[in-house]
C-alpha cells in the first residue's frame, strides 16, 4: 500500500493501489479548495477620509453593489487621515467583514495629498478610482466613466460635478474663476479640476508625487506628463453627514498653489531658463549703464559725481541680475540631484 499522501508512488497502479493522479492530489495541499480565492483586483478604489464616520458604511455598501455589478475583482482602500472621530474604527470593522477592504491609518492629519499618496502606494489594480468619503461623489457613475476610459483610451477622466450650483451655490463662482485660470495656464480645459471623482490608469496615479494641497491639480500634473486627460459630467450629491473640511481660505491658497504648480511643472527640469532670463536682462542693463558712465568720464569729460544716480541704479541692476543667475544655477544643481524619472513611457499597445 502506498504511504498516504505520496502522489504517484505506484507508477503502474493495481487494483488495491490505484494510481494517484495530479487531479486528485489536491489533498496534499493543506486546506486546498477551502481557502478564499485572492484574485488580483482590477479596480482599486481609493478613498481619503477625515472625520467621516457616518459615511463609510453606506459608501462601502454602494461601492460594493456597483463594482460587483461590473463583475471584475476590486479592492477598496480607505485612508484615515488622522480622524478624531470613529472613522478608523468603522474602517477596520468594514475591513474585518470584507477582505476586499484595506485600511491605511495616519498617526495625525497629513492632508488629502498625503492620503492619496498613501492610498496609491497600496493599489494593486490596473485602474484607480478616487472618491471622496462624504458620499458626495456617486459610485453609480463608475461603470459609465470606466467604460469611456477603456473604450476611448483615456489615461484619466475627471468628474465634472453636475447639480453643484444647487448643492453648494457659494462655491460656484470662485470655482468658475479658478478653473478658468487653471485652464488658461495649463492648456487643459476642465470645468472641475478638483473633483474628487476620478478614474485613471494605475500608472498615472503612481506617477504622481503630491504634497501640500497639490491634490487639486492631479489632472494638470497628468496632462503635463503627457497623459490623456478629459472630463465627464457626474452626479453630485449634497453632504449628508459631517461637514466640509475646507473654508474660503482655499481660494487664496489655491491661487498660490496654482503659481507653484505651474512653475514646478514648467521649470523643475530647467530652472536656469527661468531665473537666467530674469537675471540676464537687468545684468545687461546694469552693465550698459556703468559702461556709459565710464565712457562719459573717460572721453566726454563727465564726472562720477554727476552720475551718482546712474551708478547706483546700474550697480543694483548688476547685483539683481547676478543673484538671479546664481539662483538659477543652484536650481540646476538641485535638479541634477533629482533621481525621479523625467519621462513617461507609453505602455499601451494601441497607440
Ligand atoms: N479629507 C482628507 N483630509 C483632509 C481634509 C479632507 O482626507 O485633511 C477628505 C474628506 O474626508 C473628504 C474629501 O477629502 O473625503 C473631500 O473633503 P470635503 O468634502 O471636506 O471637501 P469639499 O467637498 O467641501 O470640497
Ligand atoms: Mg465634499
């Protein structure tokens, strides 16, 4: 008799010791067949949350229903951004009940950019969906927007909140101005650049390096890198629980961030082009002025005393220009230290 558990021990097989085949050797693997399958998710939903305790369970229920309807394996990644209410307990309770839910917990509030970065680092799917935790973004929109991303070959589709004028009328005008400005500065025409609803290829999410309040410019960062970005109108709902984390201050800081992001995306790789341009102009003007003073003293009988104003202005211009060029050179040194990839390879077959 073959020792139990040794497959193929009796090569020929007899009446008493039938040949063990690969098919029925499954008993050799401990609890094979009873282990829950762990299919690699295709869709990864990333949800940053700061004090959203009451919204999480309904959000999980809605997301589950919609994504189960799509029929592809998915995961839901919650990032607790240092909440002080029961947010994180609710997240862990959901994760205990549903293995597709993952939780990243911050030790304190680091902001939405940090939350996205932490969430994107956990993503295993090929497609990333971002949703706000507050139920304002409607998960029912995912299948349609996802279909468009795949069908039309976009790298990112950003939501365009519909019905927002009714939900949050005070945000309508500033948002219009702000989005117009962004569109003008980046050449990417979006109505709602900061919409929390986005569907994108995982590669795009993982190419981002957000800090501060830069999550507002996710589509612009992707666009500047060369990814194909567009928008799609999506249903937007009123906040049911909790309250908005952002006050009117965001319009001012948003403007400053806009300058930073435009500057970084345009000149991070070539800082001297910016600082050098601003440096060389005053430098040349200052040089001309001082040369004129010198020539007039040497050949035209002028005096230094008679040109005090020109001398001072000339020297100031020279110093300004010199400083700016040096700043640009320091920028070049910083840029040279950077190890980040400066190009994006097109990984899609169908171009
Ligand atoms: N959020 C976050 N960290 C913060 C502030 C907000 O993760 O420091 C989350 C918040 O929980 C929500 C999303 O970002 O899921 C959008 O926030 P909110 O609804 O307050 O913004 P609004 O809709 O008013 O623009
Ligand atoms: Mg909201």
